[in-house]
C-alpha cells in the first residue's frame, strides 16, 4: 500500500512539472525613452535674431 501511495505522489509531482501549453511565449518589446534636447537650442534662434538686428543697425 505504501508503494502505491508513493507512486501516486510521484506521478502527481511529475505531471505538474509538464503542465502548460507548448505555445510560444508572448514577449513585449522594450520601451525606449528618447531624451529631449538641451535648453540651449531654444536660445539659439533668438540670439541669431539679435545678431541680425544688430548687424542691420550697425550697417545703417
């Protein structure tokens, strides 16, 4: 009787190890966060505008 109980326990343990499906796992793509540009690029256009205005005033 003990051998039957031990065999049943081993069969139950072995069957849970193979549980599941053979379908391919779904792997989500990694999330890529793009860095924003520096704040100095926002100052570039007004500085160029000031240079152009200054050059126009100096030329007249």
